[in-house]
């Protein structure tokens, strides 16, 4: 475990032109990054759309191969990929040489923002369409990368092998660990596009073992008070306790990431009593902490840029959940880059108010019907009454 959490600070540098919204996020230097790094302005436009494509016809084209070759070029020797990088726009030879020179970097491989998993699905689809074993090899190397990042206790960080600060912790933030587990489940189940001879039986068995360990970690990290409730965005990799990440990401009950943790638990076949307790406990917490009589208003300018977000009174508003609830009283709060929790959106600056998801209902609206179906099948006498 010690080798997996060993910090490697070499090669980290901040890009001087980073927008304020990205100030707290690790960014990468180098000419290839300078031209292919996704900026705040660019994020308003869909990036790496081809990497998300599921159209079978596309993967038989030369364009798909060109993008696939660039994806392989960007794959680090670790087996993973950096995040927020445009990997599909054509690259100059100079850019390609810079990426090749960065192959040995160990500090930017990550599962954050769907990095690595996105590339894995693309390579799998490309291999299924072409039979080119280079793409198969790149995919299997990425599976090994995911397996290599798991702690002995079953958790995953968001960056490895090189890490800094909060990156060592078990990370549910932005669904990093859940996404990793779902990829591994698709691998061992042979779910398309991971079917056929893409992986070996040996690798599938490793993926199944890692997934099961991940479930154990989820159960261990669930916050109990004293009954099981929900999860924090990140948990200490040694103690399992809630811990902080960026300045505005404090130890807390976190509804958004917890919703998809519950979704993962709901997908488990034949859940045991521990899983049932965890699911029922989380759903009871969601029910107790939903916000009613409010509505989230997002204001945008003529170009579609978000300029303000307000939480207003609305007796007909759908239930909402705050992203964070404090651990002491279970009350919702927001937070700015000064790390001071506040009760109201208008008490934090516009940059954080518009640049972070503080309230949501879409995830829980998805989870409630799944929970009702699950309860009917596995535990009709237990759980939360609607």
C-alpha cells in the first residue's frame, strides 16, 4: 500500500493562463498541453465528443483510427490518461513529440472527470470494429492501471501513482471510484463493448476481485450516526473518516455522490443484509434531508454563459438536495474558496456560486424509482416508505 500512496511531486507546474475557475485544479505544463488543455471557455463547447461515440459505423472509418492512435499516444506508461485534454483534434508533429516525451509522467494519470474510463470505452469499440490488437493492448494496459490503483482496503484515489495533498484519499467525488468500479464490472461481465476476446479470463477474475473489494470499502466508509447514512466526497485512506479536498470541499454528508453510490449498491445481485442496511439507511437519510418549497434558478447571458444561480421560494418546487450537509447538525451549506461554510448561496462569490453544483434533484429522482423496484424484489418489508 505504501508504494501506491507515495507522493511524487516531480513535473507538476501550474499553467499561468488558467482561468479563475480552474485555480484549485492541478494543471499540466508543456506545449502539447498548452494547445490541447481544455480551458473554461472551451468547456462550454462539447469536447472529445468522438471519444464518447457509440456509432458502430464510425469506428470503421479512418477518422476513428486517427483518433484512436492519438488516444494511444496520450496513454501514459502507467496505463492511464490525464484529464481535461482534447485528444481528438489533429496534432502537429511538435505536439506529438511533446506527448511522447511526457509518456513516463506518473503524476497526471487519473480517473477524475471520466479520464481513463472514457478512453477505455473508445479503444474497446475501436478494437471490436477493426480487430487491431494495438487498441486491445492499450485497453488491457488500462485495466491493469485501474487494478494497480486500488488500496488493500478496497478504495481508490483519484490520481496515482504520483499524488499530492488530498489526492491520496478514497475518492467518491465526481463519481471517480464508482466509475472505476462500473468499468471493472463491465470487464468481468464481458458487457459490450468489453465482450468477445478483448480481455483474458485471468484479467476478468482480477476485475471481479477488485470490484468486490470496492463494495467492502463502500460499506466501511458509509457515515454512521449511529445508523448508516450517506458518504462524504472523499474519505481518509487509512481511517475511512470523511475528509476534505479542495478549500470548498469540506468533510460533510454529500448527497450527489452518495446517490450514485446507492445506485451501484442497488445493482448488486442478491444483496446481503449489510448491503440492504446500507441502502435503506442512505434512502432514509435522503428522505429526511430533502429540501421542499424551493426552486433553483440559473441565469445566463445572451451567449449562454451562466452568470448567477439563486435558490428561490416556490411552494410548487420539486424536492431538492444540497450537495453538502454539515456533519454536526446535518444542515445544508455552501462554501467559497476561503473554506468558510455559509448557509445561503448569495453569501458566496459569483465564481463559486456559478462554478459548482450546490443543489440537485436529477440524481435522486433517478434513484427513488430504482430503490422502490429493488425493495419490492429484495426486501419488501424493509426500508423507507414513500
